[in-house]
C-alpha cells in the first residue's frame, strides 16, 4: 500500500523550500491550474509515501492542534544529524511538544504553515519495532 498525505497551503514555494531544504525531500512532481488547483508532490522515489500540497486562490486559515504532527524517523544518525544541521542553518526555532514523549525522543519545529514537524532521534533498532 502507498500513502499520500495531502494538505492545502497558502504558499507552495515556501513549503517546497522548507521540505526540500530542511528534510531533504525531493520534488516528485507538480501540476498547475488543474480545476483551479496548483500542486506539489514531495518525498523520495524509494518511499511508499509522499506529501502533496495544493493551493488555490482561497486563503486558508489553519487550525492545527498541538497534537497534529508529522513525525519523521531518519534511518541513520547521519541522516538525523544532517536534518538538525539544516534546521540550525535555517535559524528555525525548536518547540516544546505538548506530548512529553516527543521532547525526549525528537526535536519539534513548525513548517511555514505552522504545522508541527517532529524529527525523531530514536535509534534504528527502535524504529524497526514500531
């Protein structure tokens, strides 16, 4: 099974820069003016999932909850450290999670829309048990 996580945004370019620069995701595809929608697919061709972001002329007022999260599990310490370096270079502020688990097992940031992103620091052995 494949998974697509789709979400609307007010700024596709800010979203593209954030997810490609910070999380090293790749642009897998995009579209323009499809029934008034522009869109962007981000991920990696080796993944069984990707993110889709769409935009229309409608301005979205976001209503994310503190527990609405995207959690990313880097596959290696090197990948984790590269993401942390990207966050630091981009002067992105770390947040305190409402859920104490993520304060112990990851780093939380926000994407340009204010959606919470957790970069897990769990070891590979732990991730494989999930």
